[in-house]
C-alpha cells in the first residue's frame, strides 16, 4: 500500500502533490522594517520547495503596520508589497510546491511603538503593553484590511490563503473568553466572540475563490478557557462559510504551562475533524515519516504541518520517504545524490 503521506490532496481546484505542509514560521527578517520580502525569504522558502514540500505557507504576514508582531515582520498592507510576493510565489512553484500565505494581525501581542489594538484593554502579561480596546470603527477597518490583504495575495499568485486565528493574536483574542471581555455584539456569547472571524471570512470570500484555511488554537490550557470540544462549534460555522480546512494548533492566548511531547496537539485535530466533519491539519512536534503516516492512516488529520523539523531538514520529504521505504522524484539536478 503506498504511503498516504505522499498521496495527492485536492482543496477546491488546487491539488497538492503530497500531504506535507510547511507551517508558517516568522523569520523576523524584513530588516528595513517596511514589510518587504528580502533575499532571506527567497532562499528560505525556495529551499523547502526544492526539498519537495507539497504546500508552503509563508509566515504570518501583517495586514496593517499596526498588526505586526515585530517591526521586522512581512507585510501585505500596501500594493508595493505585491511584487516581492509574486517573485517568491514563482520561485516556489518552479519547483512544484503550491504556495500559501498566512494573513495576520497581532492584536495585543504586537511589540511595536505606539498604540496597539485588542478586543479588550487587557495586556498579555505584566511585561507587555496594555492595548486599546477596539472601537467598532477599528473592527470594521481591520476586516477591510484582511479583505485588501487577500486581494493582494490573489494578485501575487498565491494558491492558498490561511487566516491566522491562533496563538493569542487578534482573532484568537476575540474567540477566547479569557481575552475578550466585551459587552457588545463582539463579546460575551460564543456566537458574538466568533463575529469578527465570521466577518473576516465573509469579506475575504468576496475577493478570493481559492482554498481558504484557518489556523486555530484549539486549547487555551486554562480552566476557564476553550478546549477542542468548544472549537467544534466554531469549525461547524467555518464549514458553513466554506472554509476548506482547519489548521489545528493550540495555546498562547494567555500565559499557561503546556506539557509538550511528540504529537501532543494531534488529538485536537482529530476531535475537530470528526466532530465538525471538516478537513484538518495536524501540527506539534511531528518529526518522523512514520509518525506522520500514522496520523494520516488513522484519519486524525488530512494534512501534516511541520515547522521546526523543516528548519532542521529542508529536504525532510526525502528523509520521510526513505523511512517509509518508498522513493520520490528528485529535482533533476539532484538525481545522482538523491538515492
């Protein structure tokens, strides 16, 4: 039986050549602090395309200057950013990878000069800045910024868009009752806390017909926070809005101890996949081909997202194939050294 890890997977009209996804990982390498793609990004992402990753998702890319995690983040708040992303997309596609981008707003976890925004005026911890509670105008402007970011992503030629709704950044802050203490229609009930994400998805769908993913933090690791079972409801609503896949991570909306071990987040993917009957991606200390294959064969996820392991080994797909006893096609230039 062929390895499922190396079987194609189709989302809408985009077919990935395998189930291996490069997770978005901030490089903090836009050194002019203007959000533009640099040579590091060209080298970093293209290396993983040469290594035969099926889908590469470019790091959290800010939809507004204020929405950056750091001043060195990539940005997509200006039409001037499109050319750099077009080049990056072309480089990845030249080697057979599909290319995605994660649209993001850091919310209260932005480490920037000036005012930062959040659903409520609560700092992440005592060391970080207290954000401004967003007005409805701020919320409307943010939704519009996600929309225009998606328009620019389409112009750049990306195959996939992922909305960053995880890791304690803005959308995650609205979803979690730990960080959202609003008393208006954007806070309180589960439906109200989902409202910002609902509006972002609806806005993006007016300008984007391709595959749409959402990354979530499916466990807050806090007794008053959310769990994967709570995220089934959110996932059902996302499915109704024609979101194609949930990228299931966890944590970081509030400071909390997390017991990590190989595959520790995979059960959250499985819970959401089966509970909402929606495609998911599994993440979290996935390092070997056998481990990835087990996740897929047992229907715990549809895609496997790797992060640090792909930093250590840009050619991890080859490593995994050898471990699983199969051969995959090499770049022609590498054929003599690929076996």
